[in-house]
């Protein structure tokens, strides 16, 4: 479904969002999901036993291996100019057996840190079901499922970076997707349950995180027009306190519990019938999140109570919103250019402080394994005086295996 919207082409890091190793509580969930998939696959296993005997035992497993290098030179009128090694990623992918596929992404960042960004197993089940368990980028919205080095721009949209993390929502757990029998338009439903979801600095989804998404795709009969729309919801079941520190921390920092995140996304693609890999793309995405914020007890007045045992004190419910939209023109497999608009509330500002930006960018794609992107951004941040003029020259290079480009 996404492949029909793909064209030819592909942001900053926040140290506080480095995920911890996959926690123990998620292992029983992953095991249960694996047993469920094995049970669902049993009929096809029995039906194909004779063919398996004829083919004999599997002698080896093909493993796809790839490396992605993402670097940039960044110039700003309000910050220091710098060459930045944004990320070096190593990708592993392959079929475990006829029923399970495995994929892992290990990222190395400037400063020598390394993290497992993805490590999951996928099973295609009967009845149009797909199961994925492990650590993964959540299928929340369109952009969240894509690594930043695959974006058509040279940076992360401001709303995604400000309200989530430098590469969106990702976490440990499992999700199940069902594709309806409808052909054109298609219609799919996804539900996920997670042990934890990495979110903004010092923030976590309240309770046991869950995610819901509905997505539909339509393509014209001449295959020149395609539309993808989706709606996503992220929330929590129960009430778990993710406050860092304990009752003995007199100077415990303010902490927030995210109640819910809502997302809407839409994408339109027109293919030029006279040129290969040429056309127009118009897309937009909207985020709205609500959080309960407890103030720092060290800053509380005499009339502001704070319960150290429960971690609750004077609590405010805040709502932040963000939107980005862009239009891109691809002139063929080698060149593309576009414009992107961003507006986002500053994290936990309840809409009182915002950031707005206008970006122009141009891409040169010599082959599908390399891309250079030059971008100019005009940015205004209510927290700082004046306008920030940003210039970025980004280079992205792939070696070996890499997934299809989503743009």
C-alpha cells in the first residue's frame, strides 16, 4: 500500500530519550504473541508438510545487511556552525523460517553512543492478519514509521521533534494489523499494546500504553493518482507513575504523564505519465497531545501541597498541538525540490508559546544509494528574539541492503 506512494529520495538527537534495554515484563508478552502466531499458522504448516519433506531441511538463511551514513553541515544565525555526524545505522533483515521475518536496526551516534532502535519479528497470519513483536517504530501516523535519514528534507518536522522525540514514538511491545477485504480503497486497522513507549524528555505514556490506527489507501485506475489517509490514537490503560526518583528526592523535578495523543495524516501523490519517477506530492500531519503536569515541590508555595508517596501535587492538564505540511516536485529520479511549513506549540506550554518555520529544499539523487539535500529554513521561536536563518547541507549514503524509500 505504501509502495505505491513512494518516490525516489530520504534529523538531531536527544540524549534523554535513549531507550533502556528491552525490559523483562515485555518478554512474556512477546512469547505469548509468538505462541499465538504458531497456533494460527498450524493449519498451513500441516498442509505444507509434504512439500517441506520434498524440499529437505533448510541449509542456511539469507541475511540482508546494510549500512546508512547520515551527516550534515549546519549553519545558523543564532547557533554555532558545525559539521555533524548525525547517525550511522547498521541494518539486519532476513527470513527466520517460512513463518517469521526478523529485522534489527542498530544506531551509532556522535560521541560513541549506540542503541537498538529496532529489533522485531513479523509474522503474516491467516485471515489477513499481520503480527509484529519486539522494539519498533510505532505505526502512529505516516512519518513516525520512517527513519529521519529517509525524509525528503534535511531535518525533522518541528512538531515531531518538539512533542515526541528526535525520531518519533518507539517502544517495546507488539501490534496486530488486519487488512480488510476491500481492494480499492483498502482499509486496515492496527492495535498495539506496549510495555513502554519512548516519548519526550522525562515523559512517558500514563498506564499501560496502547495504540490504535485506521488507514485507507486509494489509487485511480490509470495509476496516476493516489491518496493515503489515516487516524491514530495513543493512550494508556490503568495508572502507572513514571516519575523519576523517589520520596527521598526533595528536589524532584516536574514530571508529566501523557494522557493521550491524537494524530491525523493525509498524503496525495500524482505521477507524471510522461517522465519516470516524476510527479507532485502534497501531504500534511496533525498532532494533539494532552498531559497532566505536576509542579516541582521545591518551587511550590505554602498553599501548594505535594504528596511524595504518590508523586502527585498541584496538577495542571496541558494540551499541545503541532502541524506540518509540504509540497514536493520530483523532476525524475535525480532531482526534486519542495516547500514545508511547520507550526508547533513548545512542549508543555499549553499553546502559549510556539515555533513557526518555512523551509525550502532541493535534492540531488545520483543513484538510489546516495542523496544530497540543501535546505534553507526561516524560523521564529517565541522563546527567543529575532529570526533564525538556517542553512543545511546533508549527505546520506547507503551501502548494501536498504528498504524502499518512502518518498
